[in-house]
C-alpha cells in the first residue's frame, strides 16, 4: 500500500503555524515529519525495515541535540493502546532525558493527565497553541511575559497544574508563505496521498493542504472539534488564503489542494469571494473537501 502511495501524507500545516508564531525569536527551529520520513524510506529503499522507524528520530536527536522537543499527534485511536507511535516516541525521549518535552494536538489535549502522571512529557499544550507556545518560549528564554495564557498543563510538587491567564483564542490572519521552506512540500506526493480524491486528481500531481475556516457549526457530541478550537467559526482573510494558493501553485508547482476545514461552506460570502478570486487569477488548480 505504501509503495502505491496509498497511505496518507499530509503536510504538517499545524506545525508550520507554530513555527510562524516563533519566527521573531532567536530560536533554531526544525520540523521532523516522521510519517513523511517513514513513507519516503519505504518508497525509496527496498531493503528498508519499517519496524525500525524510530531510528530516524534517534539519529535526528543525536545529530541536532535539541534543547526543546515538541511532539504532536492526531489519531482517532486510543492513545494508550499497545504500541501507539505517539507513546513510543515519548518513551524514547524519556530515555534520552536531555530535552524539555512539549506535547500538543488532539490526542495530548484529551489525555494530558495521563501523559503527565506517567512522566512522558514536561508540558501539555491544549487546543490551538500558536499563542501559547509564543508565551512559553518568551517566558523560558527571554524572561519576557507579555499576555499570560491558560491551557498549558504541567506537574509541580506531584500535582497537575495549569498556567493562569486569559483564554487563548487565535486571531486568524496571515498565511504560511514564509515557512514552507521548513518542509519538503514538493515531495509529499511522491510518498503518499491526501485521500482517494487526490489520487483521482493525478497520482503524480503535487498537492498541499489549505484552510479557510477553523471551527464547525455542528457541535456534535461525538466530535472533538469544538472542544479543541472552541465554539463558533473563525476564518482567515480571503486575500491571505488566495495569496498562499497562488504562491504554492506558481512557486512550488502545486496543482491540487485539500481543504482542512471542518465546515468549509459556512460563510457563503467568503467562500464565493475566494472561488471567484481563484478563477480571476486563472490558477488552474483542482481541490477537494474531504471533511
């Protein structure tokens, strides 16, 4: 399946947003997409033993010796089931015990108590974390506290605590144009796919993920979207989104896009303005909205 590019290989847009939020600081930031690295090795090396995928992380740590490591995972499976990759990664980092370990994402948000009680990380960032991680690094390295943010969990004196401050709501603006160089975006289509629609659009067609809205109108009891990003729906400025699509299409040869939105069509004016602008700029792209 992997050699047929059947496994999902989404570019890590959320990690790119976190990177963008730290761009103004004097920090050496690197993104390691282990899912991409695993699929790349399977596709390019017929002798590669995929069971040793953690070696990629071990070698990376030995080479770069990071002082802070952030780990994120989005999965519908039970985090503490036997052999879950997220837990395997955290156990490996605990063995090295050389870095501050931060976790975030859907899984960590829902399991922060277990992660901290088991000593698998030092901090858990709940929900959206662009502002939280900026506040954290400013406090850690610059001894500078701007606006304190709640939602960062940690353990102190045997008790789980949470940072105190205002509730964090990310103001959606800008785009990822200046941070795409942190990943090998143009190679993702060579190792996997976004979903069956991206394969139908052309298995050799370069692709990317894009987002207009965060949130969902549904508020369904079985879904964690509202718990993670808050109730209500926010949207990026249409011009910022189209500028990003335009940049990716013309500078990186991206011809197929996947909308990450859980509720793409909620704001009718914005989505119509966006689609008209794509036509006006004659971008000649395809897109899918799998959610």
